[in-house]
C-alpha cells in the first residue's frame, strides 16, 4: 500500500504538470489575443517610435488592419492575415514560460505575467527584430521566424521565473517523475513538428521558393537533432529512448527557427546536431543543480535559440535568401558579430525585464502556491478540476470490505460498512 501511495503521489505531480503545461497555454491564447487586437499588434508593427516600440495608436483596436494596405514586407497577403499570423507567435511565447514554473505558480499570477510579458518583453523584441524601422532589423540582425523574439525571450523568462519561484518540494526531495504517457509524447511531438512548418515556412509570407527552402531546413534540422540527442544518450551509457528523440527533435526545431530561411539544407543538419548536443549537456548539468526549471525550457528553448542565432551568423547565405546576408562560413565576419550582438541584447533584455516582472508580481500578488496546494496538484487546487486515472479495487479485509479508489493520481482508502 505504501508503494502504491508513493507511486500515485508521483503520478499526481506528473499529471498535474502535464495538464497545467497544456491547459494554461489555452488561457495564454485568450489573454494574448485580446491584448493583440487592442494594442499588441500596434506595439509590434505600428509606426516606429525611435526603433524601439510601435506607436500604440497606429492600429489601436485593429484600426486600419482589416481595410489597410498589406504590410510592407508581405505585399501579397492581406494585412489582417499577416496580423493573425503574427498573433500565433505572440501566443506561444508566454505559453512556453509556464513550463519552467509548472506545479507551483498561482493561476492568477500567471495571467498577470502573460499581460505584462506580452507588452514589456515580447512587443519590444518583435518590433526590434521584425519591423523595418526596428533597431535590430536596421543593425542587420537576422531572425527568420522567432529565434530571438520567441525562443530566447521565453527561455530567459523561464530562467528568471524558476529563480524567483524557487524549487518544488519534489525537486528538493529528488523525486524522479517519469513520463505519464509516452504515446502522448509522440503525438505531441508529431503535432509540433508538423505545426512548425507553419511557423518557419509561413514566415516567408508567401507560397514561393523561400518557403519551400525553410520547410526543408526545418524538417532536416529536427530529424538530425532527434537522432543526435538519442545517440548522444547512448554514448553517455544510456539506452536509446523515443522520449529522448522527441526532445531532441523539438530542440532542432527551435535551433533552425532563426535561420530557416537563410541557411542551406545541408547546413541545417549541422545546426540540428550541435544544438541537440549542447541542450542535452545543459539538461544533464541542470538536473544536478538547484535550478528547478520543470520542463527544461531554458536548456531547450533558450539555449536552442541562442545556438540557432549563432549558427545563422555562420551559415547564412544570400544564395538562399537575397534579402539576408552571408555568414562567417562565407567570409563575412561582420555579420557574425552582428548576430552575436543581437543575441546578447535579447538575452540581457528578456532576462532582466522578465525577472523584474516576476518580482513585481510576487510583491503585489504572491506567485507561489501553498505547500498543500502543491501537494494536491494545481488541477485541483487552482481549478477544482479532477481527472479519473486508474481503476476501482475492492478487497476483503477481515469482516469488512475495503474500497481503494485511485483517482487523479492519488490513492484513497475507504472502509465500506
């Protein structure tokens, strides 16, 4: 019975983590969608104010979006389509951050974080990188589909959140939490892999040769990274794991994102392999540290984006995209250092501002749930939602029936009179 209770408690923590990890981004979608229509799109793509932020009045409440001229860098599609495509990036970014602070952050605090992060971190970075008047854009930095804007910013925010909220009880105790459902991991990875084609190939903003090239580099990098992660595990004495392959594939998708439309297909293999090995090593050392990044957001998304930006600075070529640049591999050291500069600015800004946001929210509205709520799981404590997992077992003990109910990963023992 003790073993069953221990196993069920572990399952409870793990299942809560998975439900929270995928339930809360749905709320992120709703919050960011409203912010985007009211002021977010305008902050990102409105008339530039000094290259740092868009004028919030340009497209306030989507003014002039539905009836306006197409975006200057996407002349073949309606501006509304461009705005909704960019909304996808704005939604996913704060949704990634929750993976680092899962199992211990209050839902109301997370909602406030989404709003502040979207306005103070995401919007400036998107304007800097993707607006023709943005200062990183004018500097010559290249980020095709969100290496800096999405993954580095989310990874650094995740690191800041893990530092502010500190460690979970299960992390302090060193409890091992295995995957609850490996087939679901496979399904999720497949959906991500397929969906990433929309992110990267879609960032060509047209059905053209560039979108096909970005499609191919995305698929190739993911495949190379998945294999690299799995075989690197084998070299370290572990067994080949399908979960490891899935993690590696996602890291490859992250790493190729900034350069998907700037690098050639063969180079995408190298990008995937290198990113997977670096993230694998980072996860290994993170697990030995006191940093409690629940779902390894910083090692996978943060470092994956950093590696991708650096390698874009090495392998970018005008032969793939004439609007891009030639990288260090083709003799252009200046562009390589531009990428390093843009990466360093993004890391510093996103971490410092995100850390300040977490601290501010924690001062105004405590972010950490109680130890009792953490033990119950956030599904129950934050949302009063239950999930039946397991079976009903009836056993005979002496003269009374004992009913053991396994529900939502917990074990409840009842004596039936």
